[in-house]
């Protein structure tokens, strides 16, 4: 393995290498599928490039429900193959690929009917357990009486249930996981660069032979040649295909899902919840010192980069979750809000909740592979299938995918280190709770973060305005995890933007100084980053007071995008 950092120097080296040579596979899109494609291709021995227009996971892959699950509701649709595949991937992520990032999480399903519903839902959950048996790792479901259910979830109204079922799934921080995929791909030799936008495709006759890219940080445009280009741009698939000048073989439709983040003390429960709604299902998901409540499922045709949550969206979620809570949630309880877009394969159904979550891989013209659809949990399968198609286009013998046996950086040795967390706390001078927090974010790479604290003890202090995080985490994000702007750190490398009532505005000045020391920002650039972030938060808050998608979108677009370094 090569250098495992996504540092400013490694980004510059990656772009230099891509500009001067032809690669076997160039992946366009730094979401979970694109990063997975880069890792799959690199671990087959291919030369690989990965370019992302904004930041890793800045689209759909940072705005999910943070669940790694088989999709219990797909059993009801009789989509057994999708559920079986997803449960297998859930087991791999939990046990082998990313045990440092994934966690089991229990969910309680309140029953409202005494006999038929327990039989109906219980049969489904039992089948879910049976399909997961070969992939292990999680407890089996349990049947609860009403009294037992209220014991584990006192927040429920007594008349909201007659009993309950509890089953297990898993969760992870999607943005950090996607970043770890990109970073692991780089460790296996992939040339990885964010803030590098594809603005055109290169053609030789009918064949696609590469792309033209714009380095947004240095305002420089150049060409990258590749034998195979993989379009893994999610909800931007149709836009990217438009640059090729070819009609796609399939179309992607965006479905908006919003989530609310509320403090843990607002809902008294030792378990997550899953509830039926008129249109889909609603999750109440434990998330550290918070709950995530979501999600919605509505068609979205406006700005894809910054989907906006309207006041109507927020009120809908509050109304739905309050049908079962003894103490209702109000708008003042909402600490954070985020909206994401699911890339669904366009179909005949008018309802986005009925569109396929399965993925498709196609090759509309020689030299180009397109992968779209799917769900976060099955990213690895999507990546494997896309690279299989690219390998077919290469026309030479290439090893089969091996990513089911390739742990992400930080996974190896994680369990042993977690067992030694008290020793690490004594050695570092940090509280054991801080060490546990770091292990859950970095795994066995925790030593690199602790080394920063050892060299500069001030980095071991809490970040002002977001005391759950250490200052070292901000420094590490800029130096090792590819963060280029303040927004990258506050919204994706950490979740400060949704885990503090001020949405991270109070933490922004110190975070900008810590990042600026690593990235060489001038004082003007530091002020610019803080002001840009403040305007972003203001625009998001304004959008969440608007009555519908159109007005919310207009309000959100009132804030400027990130300011490149070359403008400083």
C-alpha cells in the first residue's frame, strides 16, 4: 500500500499524475459508489483516477438515514433478492470491512392490532432474521408486550400500541465511511482528487477516451485520458451523460428525503423506533447524543447540489412522530435539519417510494460505463458490477473483484485497540470517553490523531463551540482526510452542522484557524470561509421557514458556494 493520506500534497500529486498519463479507469463522482468503484479497480491492479466536483460524499452519500440495513420494507414488496444481497453486505461491513465505523442498533416496531399484525409483522421480521443468519453479527428479533415495550421506550403513548417487535439493523456515519473508501483507494494506488469538476468528455470517433476537468481550487483546466470512464454521479447521472452528447440508456429521478436531528433527552428511549406512515416508514434512530428522525420521500426537480427542506417537510415529520410520543416534539426541539436526494431509476410509477432501489450498469458508448440506482448498503456490489463492465471494455485479463476481503483503513486491529482504550487514555492524557469517541471515528488510525495531540497538547482541548470534538480532529481532517473548506469539516468530516443548535456557526472561527494553519490560508481566506459558512447556515434556516419546495429552494440558493483558495 502507498501513502494513505488525502493530504494537500497527495491531491496535487494525484492531479499531476492524471494530467500526464492515461489510466485504465477514471471514475467520475466521489460519492459512496464512485469511491467504491475506485477501490474495486485499484485492488484489481488497475491504474485508477477518481475525481469529484465538490467534496467526497457532498451529495446523497452524506445525507442518508445513516443506516446499513437489508431494507425490511422491501420484503413487503417481495424483493427477496435485494434484501438478501443487502443483508450480506450489512454483515460484511459490520464484521470485516468497517467494524470501526458501523454499529448495531435496535428498532422497536409498535403494534396497534393484537393478533393479525403481530403475526404479519412477526413473520416478516422472522424471515429477515433467517435471511441474515448466514451473515451473523446481530441479535434476533424479540416479541414484547405493551408493558415490556414501554419499559424500553417510556416515550411512547400507552394507547399508541398493544405490544411491539424489536429487531436489529446497523448504522454508520455515511460521509466518513465514503471518505474512508476514497482514502483506502488512494492507499492502494488510486489517484484521488476532490474539487475537480468534469466539464467535458474526450472522444475519438464514437469512443470516449477521457475527460476535461477544471481544478476548482487552482482555476486550472486540463485533460485526463482513460481507457474506460465510469460515470458514478448519482442524481447527476443525466447531467453528466449530457456532457457526452449521448442519450442515456436509463434515467435517474431524484427523490428528496429530509431528516430532523433532536437532542437525546427529548425522547426517552433505549431503542430506536420504526413507524408506518401513510406513504412510507419513519425511523427514529439513535445517533450519539441525538436522535435522527426521518424520512420523507417526495419528487425533487430543483437544485441538486443544495436540496432544501421546507417548513411543510419539517411539520410533516413532527406530525408523524408525534402520533406515538407522549410528549410531542416541537420546532424548538429540532437541533439540525438535512435534506438529501435518492438516485432512483426512473420508472412508470408516479410515486418515488415505488421506484426501484436496485441498480443498473450500462455502456451507452465504447469507453464509457454508467452505474446508477441502488442503495447505500449495496454500494460495494454496485461498484463491483461497474468495474466488471469496465474490465470487459478493457479487453484484457484482469483479476476478479476482491473488495469483500479488503478492510477499509482503520479496520485492522480496531477491536484490540478498543479493548485497550483505557490504556490509550492513560498514555494520551485524554478521558476514556474521548478515546472511545476517536476510536469510533478513526479506528486504528487513532494513533495518527493522538500523535498530533502529543506534538501540540492544545490540540487535545475541545473545539470551542462544539465541545464534543477535539481540535486535533479539525487539523487531521485538513491534513489527512481531504477537507479543503470549512464546510467540508463542519458538515461531513464531523457532524457539527447538525449536532449544535447554532448549526456550527460558533465553532467556525476556531475551525477555520485550525484548517488555515494546515492549508496555508491567509487571514482574508479564513474570514471568507467563516462568512461563507455563516451565510450557508442563514440560507438553510430561511429555506426551512418556507412553505414549499420552490420557495425553499430559492431561499437556499441565496448563499454563495464555497470560495476557492485561488480567489483569496
